[in-house]
C-alpha cells in the first residue's frame, strides 16, 4: 500500500468513500469546503451532518486546503453534479487520475460530468465510478460492486483498481465512460418517478412497469449519445436503477414519494440538506432528448413535476392514458412524446 488518496467533497457519499478507502489503513485526505465540517471530522472522528452514526477511520484526515488534495496521484471527485465545474475552477491543477463519482448532467450546458472535468483539467486521467451504492452501506463495509470506467483504458484500470478495490468493494472494468455516466444520471430521474408512484399509492405492478419502461428510455438516450448497450445492462445502468427505484434510502425516490403525496416541489428542494440529483437532471435530460428526437416521456413527466407545472396525479393519468402499442415499438420509440 503506497500513497494517500484524495476525496473532494465531504457529503454522505464522499465521506463513505473515504471510510471505505481507509478501511485497510491507507491514508485518505478528505477535502471539505466548510471549516466546521473539517474540524468536526478531525476532532470527533465523525461527520454527523451528512453521515450520522459512523465512526470514521483514524487514517482519514479532513482539510480545507485544496492543494493538499490536488497533488495526490488519485483523487475522487464527489461533489454534487451541478457544483462540479465550480469546484474544479477553484482547485489547483490535477495531473494524476481524477475519478468522477457524481451522477448528473450539467444544467445550462447539457454537458456530461466527463466533459466538465476534461474542459477544466485536460491533463488529468479521467475515470468514472458508478453503480448501485448507498452511502451508509458502503461506510459500513457491506458488499458492494461498481463499474469503474477508465478513459485511458486498461493501463488506467491497472493503476486505479488496486487503489480503489477492497474486500467488500468490488470495481469492475469498463472503457465506456459515456455509458457509465448516462446510467447514473438517468436512473436518478427515474427514481423520482418511482417515488411518485409510491406516494400516489399506485402499487408494485405500476412501479415494475415504470422501471422497465424507464430502462428503455435510458437505453435509447445512451445509445444516441454513444454509450454501449452492454454498459447499460450492467452495474452502472440496470443495477443502479433497480436499487434506487425501490428504497426510501434513495434521496431521489424519497423526493418523488413526497411529490406524489402532494408536497410542493420548490419547498422540498429548498429544504433538503442532501441533493436529489434527479430533480436537477430531469429538465436538462428532457431537453437533450427532445433535441435528438428521443422519446423520453417519463423524463418529461419528472421535469414537469419538479418545475411545479403539473401535479403528480395529473402526470400519472397522462402516462397511463398513452395509446396502446407494440412493446417493441416502445423500446425503439424516437421523436414522440408520451409513455414509451
């Protein structure tokens, strides 16, 4: 074991990844913007604001000095997706491997996180870590499998896998950065929709139908943007979708449930300490799909819900009222609004 690992972002997921990386005694430098969080982690061995109930490993050291992280060979970037560009702008240059752990699409630009990172840090080796992961389970050392997509191919995988893998945290290699990104971004939006189904009391049958139709949307979108279908059938696509669409531990699912129960979208989003990425990704995802002529009615519905334009029950009624059609046509649907 050689060299410390950097983690940028001390929210729930960043702190959990730091805990996992430190589980074998490796030094981990965890960067947080808030001085109070840095002090709390270093003095109490805990991050009660974002990851309560977890005693942090003594080899984790929090810092607010970005240059202490930027000089490390491997850095995990674990900021909210919409903040990634701004955080990279204030960090020193990163010349090593930068592992992106955020799931979303940048609002306003429509850029994937890979494109945001490459524009800001062109000399860094870019990888994407994505898959079915709840922070509290990773922090507890429960078995977890993820996709580690490496933009520099197998050479980068050979550098990163020994640094990231642990007995209970298993990365699997992929070269498909776009596929890993699309799966993580789209599943967040679909999890909001599944939460709405739960909040409206529409039952398990409806949720299963929505997951399968939502997965078809994910595949259509991914293929249009250059993803490989095999990636979307794996951990960072279907695997992550199944996890987040079936648990209140998912911030996106719990947001959708509250919307389905009649809560106001603006109030919910303003009141949340942790970010439900699907709420911010849905509008830009729907816009990108329309521009490419990709039918994504569930994404459209979530975008309308989080904007407050349409109540949850009206959206559900519109989806259920779609014309009857061949299931194969639904899978291949392009350029048409409504339920695929």
